[in-house]
C-alpha cells in the first residue's frame, strides 16, 4: 500500500527486525477506561493493531486502569466493542490492575536498592520543590530516610494507616536533572477508593510513569507506542524498566496525536458534554467518539482508510475534519442504494392523472453502480417534492418548478406547474400541476427538453420519516480566550430535526442501514430513536465537498 511509507514507525520496526534488535514484534493499545474512545484513539488502534498484523506479531488490548476514581466497567465494555467494531482482534486482553501485586513487589525492590523513598511533603510542596526548567529542584527533607524506615512506612501505607496525600513513594533519581521527570517522581500514592476491578484490596495505587513501563515489560511488549507528550518521560520509562530489573526490555516510541478542526479530542471534555447534557450521550452522532461516529453512520472501513491516509509522524499537525468526511463518501458511494427522500415536503397534485390510480415505475438503486439492480416505486396523482424545488417568483437561472414551468421528475414524468393553492393567510398549501404521459422515463422521449430535474415521493404510500441534520458541534478552532472554555464555542445549530417522507419499500430499513438520498447526502438509520413505527435518519455527510485529498 503506497501510503504505508508515511508511517515512520514501520521503518523503525523494519530496521529493528533487520538488525536483529528484536525477532518478533509485540504492541499494545492501552486505554484508560475513564471514557469512551474517540477518533484520536482510532488512530492509535489502527497503528498498534496494524503493525501487529503487518509484521505477524501480537497486539494486546490492555486497560490501563491504575486510577480507581475515574474508571468504570461501562467504559471497559464500550472500549472492547469499539476495538472489535473497527475490525481488530486482540491477542490478549489484560488489566494493568491485575499486575498490582507485581508492581508492588518492584516498588519494594526499589526501596531495598535505595532507589525509592517515602516522602511526607504535600502535593503542593513537592510540586514546588521539583523546580522548573530554569530553576533546579530542591531535595526533600525525607530523601535520606533509611531503607528500613522506608520499608516500614511503605508497608503502613499499604495497610491503610495514612490518609490520601499524607505520604507518597518517590523514586530517588536526580533533583538537579535538566529533565524534571527525573527529579524524584512519584511512584505510588495513597487513594482510599474502590477500584472497578480490585475493589477495596488496595489503598495505594501506582502512578502512570511507574506502572506503564512495568505493564509493557510484564507483557513482553517490544514497541510501546504513545503520543508525543510522553517524549520527556522516556528516560524515566527506561529507568523504571532497568532499576526494577525487568526481564523484558520494551522501548517507547512517540508519534503525533491526531488533532482535527472543529473537534474536541479529549475524554475529559467529551465527558463534560455528556454530563452537562449538551449531547444525548457518548454516542450522540455529533460526538467524535467511535460510538458516535458509528451511530452517525461511519463505517470501520472509512475510519481505517482515514487513519491510513493521515499517516504517522513526529510533528504535530491539524487535520481538516473534511478529510474524514471524504473517506465515508468514498466508502458509501457505490455500495449503498439511492432511494428518494423528501425532507421538507410540499404537496403536488397532478390534476390530469386519473384519481385512485397508482402505477409502478422502474428505478435504478444506484445509477453509478448498475450491479445494485432496480426497484419499483409508486407514482400517482399526489406526490411530495422538496419545498425549495418550487418558487412562486423565481430568480434568474432558477430551473426548478415555478408557475408555467416544466421539470422532469426523476424516474417518472415531466410535470408543469399550473396553479399555486394558498390558505386564507397566503401560505402555499399545495401546487397543482399537469403531467405529460409521453414523457415517461425510460421510453426514450426526445420531443422536448427541460432544464430542471427534481426528486419526489408518491404521497399516499410515502413513509413518514424524521431527518436529523448535523453540523459541527464546535463553532471554530479559535484558541480559548481568557476566561472562556470550549463550551463557549458550541454551535447552537448543530442539530436540525425535520419531518418528511421516504419511499414505501423503506419500511424494511433497519437500524444502521445506510442510504444516499439524492440531493441531500448520505444517511444512516438511527439505532437509538428508530422504532417499528418511525424511521429516524442521521445525516452522515452531505454529497459534495470542496475537499480534495
Ligand atoms: P484523552 O486525552 O482524550 O483523554 P488519553 O490519552 O488520556 O486521551 P488513553 O486512554 O490514555 O487516553 O489513551 C489510549 C491510547 O490512545 C494512548 O496510547 C494514547 O496515546 C492514544 N491516544 C489518545 N488520544 C489520541 C489522539 N488524539 N491521537 C492519537 N492517539 C491518541
Ligand atoms: Mg489518559
Ligand atoms: Mg490525555
């Protein structure tokens, strides 16, 4: 695949295999189960599982669940579902919390080696004493406690003798290191909190920087891939693996996270949208979560093609969200049917068509893909067209329906506007037209031409449907100004709900079925609001875009 060259990690792995640094590859995707996965995680999933598959290695799904407070089994289940839906299979499913005993042993080993100590500074005192980029760190007054005292205090931390924040276990590395991460970082903290997996077994929990390298080493991960924020943590990662005397030596590699225009990409912020009911859940079709994209109508194929196309690099960039849209259009173009739907209906009465008569007309399911076959659609005296396909006083170059004008109905006849019917306050209620039986589609009629072609749905058999049109949830990508948060940039018009009609055979449509509605875009049958009585469609994406790949 030509795009694979834009993944620098592939080249590192090829070189590692060639030089014999490794003889197999083993990756992992390590989400913290504190929220639903988003499109940024999809990049990481495609990367880790993609490398595992390509190099006939293995990939684990590992829940990095070392923080009891924010984690939940609901998130665990959603993450498993999302990874599977994207089309990947893990070789093993692990929980970091299953290694708590092992991690604790390694911490004790560090204490015995004089490489870790219990510190009584408060979080704030510790933060200050670690200094800044320009200011060296200050050693903690507790730094030189004896091994015996540290072992005793750490045991009592585990036994629950101290309150949250009262004591902390720190690595003893180098308070004058130019890398702040090496200035005696925290390894274990006290948290009297129930854990989703281990319950109340523990009241001390390992910090990410201590836990993650151990998790990788325990599982035999060869290439531990993370985002660039962790670049400066790499020396600490290596220190932990070395000083804890782990058998396996995993290596950390960093890549640039996915950032996308008009998109919040942080579980914390997405959770805020859910908690504050700005959206109707993690799977709201406006959310950039994998579950939201799925409900919107995105396919795994489109998301994987997108992940492939954006590539993997070490420099930060901002991807245009239109690029993601491009891939769903490409994926659906030839493989979904294109029935007609009227989303803002206007009634047309064809006065010269026999009352009570209904005829069936042939229509292609997808004009660009004849393999999709044909369907039959009813036609009669009453049909719906789109409100904006009629204008009483048309501007120049308007070729659709207006008084005296003739247009072509897709797959049916020419109709001519004869009369505009209004109610007592002047609102248009219906349009009376005549049709010309000679002009039936497919008969090869060439007698005269019309400039406009419009879509329609026969009225007596039409199936009522709800259409949910979406726009960006976030208005623009301005940096948040002083005193404002991303919630101040919400688009008040990100959802528009319309009631219209679809063709009668659409009664058979099921949740997650996808269609192109000519002129409107690609739509998905919403799995949450669709009932046996009512179809609800989510706009996936409009038909056209100025975006070129
Ligand atoms: P968030 O900041 O959105 O809460 P996170 O990084 O805290 O995400 P984790 O569950 O810790 O989420 O991430 C699991 C994996 O997904 C990590 O390896 C992380 O690097 C990767 N990841 C998270 N966000 C992105 C992103 N925007 N682009 C690429 N990879 C990402
Ligand atoms: Mg995280
Ligand atoms: Mg994060």
